[in-house]
């Protein structure tokens, strides 16, 4: 699989740092007065840094994705939809995974990933999968998942809004389901998705569910 990553023209770069401040993945740093891509595996290809560069020093290039020597699965996108049925016997009480792709953290998801095409999207606050015992069968079945914490990731909310907007803009998302907790810090999850859909100009069907702390649907 190929992915888009950024490349920096050192002759144009003035080292102002605007791109570093707009990179949610911490893939850019100022080294010796110039912006440098310090980790290709961290670059999500979203291009937030491109629009922030006043010198036009940053562009996209396409490269084949490679896993790091450590074999960390977070280094490349994976599509599990055609991987075949799980062998776990659900009749015995075990529930097989309904996860269709990797990664799932919104900060790591590439808006151009193939598993987003014509997808039914589940946007889940991090805690929901732990609070709701039947998360996989009730909510994840047949959906592409992105997850984040609206409280702990508060400093990235604007970047998340722009990334979600890119997901809706560049893919024909059929439906979007927002799953959040009843706690106040989860309150902005729905608005974030609503804003992203509105900004994309799409008419995506939006559903919303709230869970209690005891794991019931409110």
C-alpha cells in the first residue's frame, strides 16, 4: 500500500515553526534552523502543515508504507474486512472481534485510507468500549471505527475537527454514529462530528448514542 507523506524544500523553509505547531502527530521538528520530517511513520498524510507554511515549502510525495523494524502495527494502515471469519465460537460465550481496520485512534487515521471509502463510520469516545459490554456486536459490527478522548485530547480538538472534515469530504461516508458517555467532558463529541459534516458539505446520516457510567444506553 502507498501513502502520502510530506516533503520539505529546505531552500524555501525559513524555520518559522508554523508547520511544527500544526502537526498533530509530532512528526516535524526544527533542526538546525529548518523544518525536518523526523518520522515518516508518524506522518498521517493529512497535510495540516502544508496549509500553515507561509513559504509554500511543503508538498506531498507518495511512498510505499513500510513497518518499522519493531513490527509495531501502528506504523501502517490495515484493512481486516476480507480477512475471513473469526474462529471463536460465540455460542460458547466468547465474542469475536468486529474490528475492520487499523489504526483506530483518530490522531493516527489517514483520511485517505481505503477502508474509509463508502464506510459506515463509528466515532466513539475512548471510554465507551469499556463501559458497554456488547460494544463489538451492538455498535462496531459493519462499521469503520475512529476513537479519541474529548477531554484528554482537548488540545487537539481543532485538528480533530479538520481531520474529520477531511474524512467526510474525501470519502462517501454513508452513515456516522457517535457513541459517547454521559459525563460532561464527552459533551462536545457530537458537536465535533456535526461541525465536520457541515463543513464538508455532505448530507451524511448522523446517529447518536449516550452511555451511562453503568454501561446502559441512556
